């Protein structure tokens, strides 16, 4: 199965092509230009380099958010159009899930952070269990200090938000904070494709006409619940 995976949720855009679980190619760009000007060129260049015709794509995968409102909208509109025109399945992936997947076998708490502007981050908390990433705190838009002050264990902080607020995290977490190398702060197109394949196997396909962005911030009243009221599935991790 050929899966074309795309992420436009931050300025660190990516396009990847995975065939039967194997990465054929991936193009990553961190440029000060809009995704409108690079997403279709990225797809076209990747297909040319790998020698795969667009008609041979079996499924499309896209990150649906949270992240840049404009970037997410551009990515979803583009992929919805391709999937609908070619009558191919479309699978959406939560950006924070994809970022957390970079640390599949980490023995620590995993805290992906995407800079949400307005002195907030989009974040969630995960643990790795038996080769799978499990979310133990839901995606939310939150001030970094309100989250990190509650974390009492050694934690991996990754993503654009972790880069922006690294000093704040270090000040409050001290030696409990772990920061990965730069390439692990990126959402990987290959990872998106693998997450999408897992959903396809389970029969979880999105409606290419009605897929909506996962913005979070408009529904803060529902999602930004008092941290003490969130049920954590593993009492070893205190939030």
C-alpha cells in the first residue's frame, strides 16, 4: 500500500511516501513561505523522485491539528481534494500523537508541545507501553507554566513549544527535563504514514468531504479542565 503523508501544522512542513511500511522518500522544509506555495510542489517533487504516479497512491494521510490554524486548513483542503478526486481513502492524525511517536520506546513521560502563540502551547502527555504510545492527558491549549509545574517525573519535552519555552521548562523542571536533538522536534511524515496505516487496518477512515480541523482553542471551555479533575491512568505520573 502506497501512503502519501503530509503535515502542515507548523512551519516545519513534511511530505512523505511510504510503500508497504517502507519509507520511499520524505521532503522536509523549514522555510518562511506559506504552505500554499510549497505543499503541491513538495508532493510533485517527491512523486517524481520516487517514480510513483499520483494515481498509484492508495491512501492519503494528513495531520488535522492542533497547530497553525492556517497551515492545518491548507493541508486538509489540499488532501481532501486529492482523496476525493482520486476516490482514495483519507486518514487524519493528531499532530501531538505523531510528535509523541518519535519517542516510542522512551521510559519517561512524553510531553510534545506545539507553540500556540498567545503565551500558550498545544500539548498532551503520553507514556510508552509495550511498543505503543498511550495518551494519559488529553490535548489542550494551555500556558506552559500551568502544565510543567504539575509534572513531578523525568519528562521528554519536544516540539516547537518546547524550543520556545525551553528556559522556562529548565527553570522549573531542572534535571527532570529532557530535551531531544533537533530532528526529534519535528513531526515526521513517515510517522504520520505509519499511524495512518494502523488506522486503516482498524477500518478507521475519515470522510474526505467532511473532515474538519482539530483546532482545540475554540473549545477551550470544554478541554481546559482543572488538572486535578483529569483522571490519569497511571498513578506513577503526577500532573
